[in-house]
């Protein structure tokens, strides 16, 4: 089953950019399609492969920081080719 996941990582400290950049680099290095915008990063792929990968990536990020929030939205379909029609 293909899924689309939107992630936003929000470190709770003044030096928030390096942890976000490291998290995005880990996502980019994966086998999945990864698209970015200024507010979030999207990961597209098979549910059974994406979810364990994201669990590990989030665990690493959480272990390396004292405070962090992660927002995640999951859609049951690959929306990587979405183009607005307005």
C-alpha cells in the first residue's frame, strides 16, 4: 500500500536549524521519494517500508535533542505527482 507522509520537525531550542537539516539529510538518503517545501518535508513510498524508516529517523532525532515536536500526516496514496489545478 502506497502512502504519502508530511513531516514537520520543530526543535524547542534557539539553535533549531542544524537538527532539522540533519533530519532532512537522513530522509534524503533513503530509498523513498522525498520532496521539501519551507514548512514541511514529504516522504512517499510503501507503508511497510516507510513507517519503520520514519520510526528510526524520528527516534534518532529525539535522542539527539532535549526537546522536539514532530507533526506527521499520513495519506493512503502516493500524492507525489500532485499538481494544483487552480
